[in-house]
């Protein structure tokens, strides 16, 4: 009886719990509302994703503009310094000797000298007097008139045929009384690939849908990069960055992406499918959130100790090194910047395609690291001045971070030979420096020997300013401390590209094979600034230390070791005469 009564009661209880027809309609309406709410959330999510993507594109675009504007400023500054050096040489030695200085005039295609009486003569590449009635080039006439009006350095840029941009400078030359005596006019043709990022390739292959243009305030657009389908798709996200000098604007844009197809008819016809997708998406979303939280925690834990470990590992290494993750350089030490001549922090986040000359060599390194875990060979890299340097690369994969790889770089000629009786590291005496120069010179003198090293290079001559006064005021121990510190700074500055030597007293020298005069000048300026920023304290008293640096370019086929050293000493002497704490470029 209990069972007979209990079963109907249970069935009645279940029947009471079933929804009534009006309740079923409410549930159906609620499902429809949930479906439309899901569609609205999907639209909002898509809109938020597009907004975030646009913000990332804008940030990446702004980073590219900043990095390349700094590169353009450094390249123009190098040309300006070379022209100022030519003007100073012309005022001291005479304009007639400029033709003999191939190292000084190598940066420019043509040099003119406009006298105050209106006569114009060509100094380089071949010296000749121009016919007075012969019309001058339009660019020469423009910069000449502007220099006479402004009385200072003038730069004029124009696009010419052959995918090059012609730059024309005018530097006034003044006499002892400060009057305008003549104008030094210089022209240089710069390829477009040195003015815009990867101009010769499609931006879709390198920078996605980015386009670039360099605009002059007076002559208009100088150079413009390729932009696929630019006639079909409109442009958006336009950004521009003004260079401090000259009046150039670096412009960039992104092609507008196509609008996604509409899904509203299918959502209206299949509300039940959408509801099921919502349920499945809910559980999937929970699993994805859990997986993403675990991954973010692991990445944060790896980054907190990994970044510090990479930074400490790179700075402690005596060779030029950087860490590559994916297609970009994540971190680099100071030796890598010295080897390639870039400004500090410039390489961080830069694509490897930017610094590698040959894409096939870069692909070979990445393939070797991915397949065998390491690679060793030669790769041609792009320096800051646009020239190339052939480097030995030893790349290997990290065990703690398999997705990252370490590149160790060095120039093949940087490991100069040493006599067996001398130590293999640190500063060496003057006779070893001359031995190095002879080692570079001997293969080129012997016609049967193999030319393993470069025939040209640069030499730095470093002299500590007022070291005798520091010894008298603070004592000889402090002077020895200054000598040791400056020696370590010099050794650290030139280690990736050459060797340093202690000449005795307060003089040092550094041999830089295969390095141009502009690159050596940049190394000398960084060393001079590093010593100036060092403010030592001795017995509670602060002191100020500075150095004077002389830079000369040498060619072992025409110069000998003692002559190169004497020329660098004279350049350093000129730096001291100009007020010390300076870098002066001399000639052998």
C-alpha cells in the first residue's frame, strides 16, 4: 500500500514541476534573448579586437618611425661631420690639398669651391676650373644663394633618376677676420634603400601593410616605398615624424583592411544552433581562460627571471652577442652596438631582416638552429653607416628557453696575433701594437701570401687630460686608478672590432682593422663621453676626468706602423689644442 500510494504522489510531484505552456513560452523567449545577446557580445568582441589590433599597429608604426628617424639623423650627422672636417682641413691646409686626401673626400661624389669673386672650381673627383659662363647645376646654385644669405651650413635635397636622392651641402669658409672667403660645396647620391626601411622589397613581406615616404619641406616627396594595392584600398592610420634637421618629414601609413562579411541572416535563421554554440563556447571559454591564466603565469615567471638572466649573461660576455626570439632581436650587449655602430638600445625589437644583408644567410642560420640546435658560419651584416661587415656567427639554442637563440658575433680579423711571450688578454705595450700593424701589412706586401685581413682600418690615440695635475693634487695612487679605469673603458669599447694597447705615461691606442673613419669617430666620441660621465671620488673629494682622442684612417699598402702612430698622435695633439675632451680626425 505504501508503494502504491508513493508512486502516484511522485508522478504528481514531477507533473507539478513540469513547466506550464505559458512558462514554456517565457523560456523560449528567454532563449531568443540569450541568442541575440550572444550576437551582440560577438559584435562587441569583434569591435574590441579590431580596436586593439589597430592600436597595436599604430604602436608598431610609431616605433618604426622613431627607430628609422634616429637612423636617418645619425647618417646625416655623419655626412655633416665629414663636411665640417673638410672645411676645417681646407682652412688649415688649403683647398688645394683636398684632392690628395682620398679618405676625407670619399663620402661625397663631387666637391666644389666657390670663391668670393664668383669663380667656381671643382675639387673632386678631379680638380678643374669651371668656365665662368657655363651654367652651374640647379642644386649648386640654390645652396650657394642660401648659404650667402644665411651665413651657415645649408642642405638641399632632391630626387634624381636611378632611384637615388641627391644631397647638396654648402659650408662657408671664413678668413682670420671672420669674413666670408669662400663656399665649400659638396654633393652625395644616397640610394633609396638607405633612406627608407627595406625600400627595394614589398612592405607586405617585411612590415605587413606599412608604407613609408620621406618628404622635404621645400622639394616635396624625396622617396616613397612600395605599397601593394594602394590604388584599390584606402589608406588609414597615417603618422608623421618631423626630423630635427633638416626639414624632413618621415611619413607612414597602413592600408585599410577589408570589412568582414555579415553573419546576421544566418544568426536569425539558426537561433537554436547559436544557443548550443553559446553553451559549448561557455565551457570552452572557461577552459581557455584556465589555460591562458596558466600560460600567462608561466610566461611571467619566465620573464621575471629570464630577462634579468639574459641581461646579465649578455653584459658579462666579452664578445658581441644578442638574443633572438622569432624574427626579432630581444636584447643585445654593448659589444654588438660597437661592432655595427648603432646607437644604444636601437637593436632591441628590430627585425633580423633589417641587419642581415642576405636573406639566404639568415635562413641558413635559422634552419641550423632549428634542426641541429646550433650554427657556425659567416653572415654579412648591415652597419649603421650603410656599409657591410662580414662577421663570424656562432648561434645556438638555449636550453631554458628553446624558442630563443643566442648569436655570438665577431669580426674574423679582430683576433689579432700576439707573440707567444705576451699575455693573451688585456692591454699590451706599444711594440705589440706595431707588431699588429706589421701583421696586417705583411700579407699585402708578400704577393704569394693569402690576404686574410683587411687592408684598411682606423687607429685611435687616447691621451688623458691633465693627468699630471691629478697626480699632484690627489696623489699618485689616484692617478694609477684613473689609468686603470680608462684602460678598462678603452678595452671594453673596442673589444669586438680590435685590440687596445697602453703606450706608457697617459697614452693609449686602439687598432681597429676593417673599420671606417666614421665608425671609428663614433667609437671615439662614445669613449670620450663615457669618461666625461665618470665622476670619481678620492678621499671624499670629487674629480673630473676627460680624454682627448685622435682618429686616423690607415692603409697598410701605403702606410707603415710608426707613421700611422705618429699621425694619430698629432690628431690627438690637435684635440688638446682645441680645448681637450674632444675627438679630432687626422690623416697619415
